[in-house]
C-alpha cells in the first residue's frame, strides 16, 4: 500500500534521512521505532508531503506521491495523528472532529464518520461539548486519533502514540488501534515504547540517526539482542 524507496531528506542544509526504505502492506500494523532525534517525525512528514525527497520515491497504491502537497494527502486516503496532537484546544470535541472531515468526500459522510468514531471511543461522545483543552491526556490522544479518522483514511500514521500517557490508557488505545485495523484501516505507529508497539504490530523498523538499521516481524524484533538492550532495557 505504501512503498517508500530509498528517500534522502534534507531540512535546510542538514541531511536527516539516508536512503530510507519502508513498506506497508494493506491490512498491516507496522511500527517505526527510534530514539529521540532519529528522524521518525521527519519520515512521517515526508510521507505527508511536508518534506520532499531529494532522491528516492514514495508510492501510495502504486502512485508516485513524492511531490504531493500536504493539503492533498487526506484526499488520497492518508491521515495522520501528529506528535503532540495539535488539537484545537479552545474548540469543543465535536468541533475538533468536524475539522477532521475536511476533504469533500469526508464532508458528505460527516454523521456516519462521527458514529464510527464514537463507537471506537465512546468517551468522546460523552464529552462532545467539552472544550478539548480540558480533556485528560488520554482523551486528547483519543480525540486526535478520532479527528484523523474523520477523513476516512485507508492509511493512518500515528506519531508518538504513547508519549506522556499512563500504561493503562496506552494499552486501551492500542486495543482500539487493533480494532480499527480489523475494520480495514492500515496503520503505521511511531513509538519510543518498543515493547508495547511490537506486541500490537505485525512488523517493525528501527531508525537510527536517519538510517533504517533493522527490520523484521515484530516477534523477531522482540527477540533481537540489540532491540532488547537498546529499546527494551534488558
Ligand atoms: N525544523 C528543523 N530544521 C532542521 N532540522 C530539524 C528540524 N526539526 C528537527 N530537525 C532535526 O532533524 C533530526 C530528526 O528530528 P525528528 O524527525 O524530529 O526526530 P524524531 O521524531 O525521531 O525525534 C534531528 O537531528 C533534529 O535536530
Ligand atoms: Mg518525533
């Protein structure tokens, strides 16, 4: 579904990603692991068209999207949950969700999408009139995911899913991610919490200072010596 081929990404003069390749098959949950500063967010933003590769290509459903404009990305079926969530904090839960339905295709099925999001995160329905900034951290992450789903994506990219959340809430959100995946949404999760992410995903990649250094099935990665030392603290 997504096929990133040897992209080289620069931010200003600085090279951030070196020949990074990553594929996601339809129906998968894939984890991208890496320490702070490895280039994970830069990678996600490259798929979203924020940074354009100096070389290499990005294909989505066979179409080369390497030069795509970020405003067009939702229209082709890719949606993201940004690092730090970036909610409209002074707006209500309902208004935030409404903002997520901006492609034309999504506008016409706003009610249907709302029902879907509320079925995945019932707490959002309870709090639909509440100001987003007053929600708990976990609820804000649920809202950020819900907002991303309002554009009815085929591929959902989530940056730092568990950052700042309690283990209990994190687990709850991962359970919902799994449910979402069974309902047909393909997912890329960017995480520093390797143990949890790998438990819920099919495959994983490790990004270290801008290069993919390791990839494999989640089981392989969970048993890998380097991963156990560097990311699982064993
Ligand atoms: N706006 C920017 N301009 C130039 N370099 C940046 C910018 N933002 C981040 N970087 C650099 O890009 C590298 C990767 O950052 P980032 O993609 O945010 O990593 P991660 O998400 O894995 O923590 C870091 O070395 C960081 O300093
Ligand atoms: Mg980041």
